[in-house]
């Protein structure tokens, strides 16, 4: 820990240089017509203000740039700003004047996790070994640009999406340093989409894009009182997203409310010939998820409540309050325990080792510069002292390097059993109790960030949906002291619209989110 000041000084001086925000972005200089609560405004409200002439995309982008300069020193969620952001906002304003808007995301500032390829900014996965430009935009970035979104910048993350060290510290990367939880700054934001969730929670962007292999969207969203959606596998293209496992990886949106998540998912989703997983995307999927967010969806719904007492009494108390809110809203709630969980835990990690080696080598081959394979990444980390300041080891890299290959019969049998049991754990529970969804606590109260100790992230609720490729939506449920706790809604594959509608109705009947206060620590 004694090396941290030197490490941060080097980062500040050499790696993450954020340009000054324009003077016109300051709320002190904003006209009365543009003053509003940035934290509580959703995309429909922002679009209404822009349609009436009370706000421009340049002003909105400036507001977020100003907040980044004033607030992000505490949170460290933004790894690098996009110097073209204000120009993109100006182009949106020009389209509005010409009556050629591209949809509800036109002019909306979006942060993107820095494992998503952007042709005009480095894509590092948090690793100093990867400080270079990718060959082209990820498919999901192309879709955001085509929708008129303003790419505000890249969000920090757990380096290599938390798949490097045996005892990682979520939210730390060699490029970006440590992201803090905006509710209590010495507490962890979870990961690996730490900067995406913490940045949205601190109102540093309207929405953000995260990615998940198991828990990496929903856990940080739960820890920061934001809404996160891990889509069904194949709903959103992964082409151009730094991988862990093609069998489980997906990207998805994070926002402060469900409607913004739904609107962003509507843009991100769709088939992509370069990602085979999207070939099973049903033609019947809705084009606009936000239109399906109707009040009263919970009335008559059947929800299975998976308590997970391992997450502690404070989390369970929040879940009890959430249960009462569901019942009051007209839902029938039955307590459930999905089967096969111990076996899923036993099988998942060794399967991911094989898949990471296969998929990271394939991804690195697409990069114009930098390491060409996993062996070269390992060699780089051994030679770079800064890469050893928090993620001291790279045990997962080393284990993946010698793991069985992707054609090994034992691996193939293991993955087949793993995927089958994950699907059955949810399908059988949904069918047995005639459920619309399974609800569970997303996270415990955030643990204290400590590089010497690593994470305390035994959070089993995300695993069945992550391994099965089924949707998982988390929404704020309450607080343990000042620390947020989320509730997750999981359902059958392709039931994303239904999960979002249930989450939106819960958000309506049991609003739990309050803005962060950036407390330095908890009282002893």
C-alpha cells in the first residue's frame, strides 16, 4: 500500500489526462431554462426539454463534463474522456434543428466500459499492456453512434473484467486505478463494470454500457443503487468486446432508472452476422422495450423469492421489505431455492479457464498492436511494476494458459453439464411454482476496498442466469445504513421485456434510490 501515492501520481501525470470542461457547461452560468435536477431526469424528460428548446445536447453534455471535473476526483469512474463528445452533441443539435433525429438516444451522453472497442479511443480492458487503438468500433458502439448517442468516454473497470488475479480488488485497473463507491468512498463498487455503475450513480453520464460473464453488470449496479440489465445471451452483439467466455459474455446497459435501461437496450439489441450467438435472436423481440413498461404489471404476477441468507441479515431485511412491496402491489410471492447451485459453482471456473484462453487469443489477434496472445500478456505483467500494485498476481491467466483445450472431451462434457444445469435450475423452478420471475438479493452491503485482502464477493445470485444465458435485471431495493442493496428479477431466456416491466413496476411502487453523498467512510 505504500506504493499507492507514487502509482496515482504517475497515472495522473501520464495516463489519464482529462481536458477542461467548457465554461458554458457550469451550472453557475447556465440559463434558468436549463437548470434542472440532472440526477433524477430520465431520457424522456431530457428529450422533452430539448424538443421545447429549453436544453441542447451541447448543454447537456457540458453539464456532464462539468460534473466529471467536479465529482470524479472522489469516485474515479471515468478512465478517459472522448475529446469528440461536444462535437457529437453539436451534430445532434443540428439534426434536431433539421428535424432528422435518430431516436430517443440522440444527444444523450453515454459512458462505455473500457473493454468495448472504440476506434477513436484506446480500448485497454484496464491493462497497460493494451494501451492502443482497436481496429474498429464494436458492433454495439456502431449502434450507439447510429442512434445519435454522445460517446462521453470510457469507464474504468476491474482489469481484464476481474479475470486475472486469484484475489482481485473490484474496480482496480493498471490504467485507471481504483474506482470508489460513491455512497461510501472507501467501500467497493463491485465489478467488473465498476466505473460504468459508479459513474451513472454519481450522475457522470445518463447511461453506461457494462459487460458481464457472471455478475459484472448486476453486482456493481446493485452496489451503487443503479439499474443494470444483463440481457439474454445473443440479444446484444459481443463483437469488439474484450472476452472471457463466448458461452456466457454479454454487454448490457446501466442507468439510474428502468426506462433509460429499456431505451438503451432497444438500441443495443439485434442480430449481428459477426456474432453467432445473435443468430438465435427471435424476430418477435420488441423493438422498443420502453413501450412495455406499464404500471400495474406486478398485479397478478407470481414471483419466486430466493432469499440467500449467506448474504447476511442486513441484506435479508431489505429483501423482506421488497417482498412486502411486491405483495402490496398485487403479486403472489412464494419462497424458492433453485437447485444445482453447488454443482454450478464447482463447474463454472474450470470451464471459464479454457474459454478465456481460447477467446482472448482470438480477440488479441484482431488488435493492430500489443500482445498477440495470453502468453505475451503474462510476460508483460511480470515485467511491469505498476501492474503489480493491486492485482499482485495473475494466477487466473497462468491457470488458463495450461487449461485443457476447447476440443478436450473432459472440458466439453463439463461445459455441457454446466449449461444444462444452469438452465434447469431456473426452468424447473419457474415451472414448478408457475412463476413469472425469480427475485433474489443482488448484493450484500459493499465491503471495504483493500488491495491486500481482495474482494469479499461471494454473491451466488447472478450465477444461474449468467451461465444459462437468461436475463437478469437489478433495481434498487433499499439500504443497509448508507450502502445500497439491489433486487434482481430473473426469467426464462428472451423474457427480457417481461423482466424489465416487472423491475419498472417495482421501481414505481417501492422507489428506493437516493443520490449518493460521497461519505468518506462508515462510522466505526
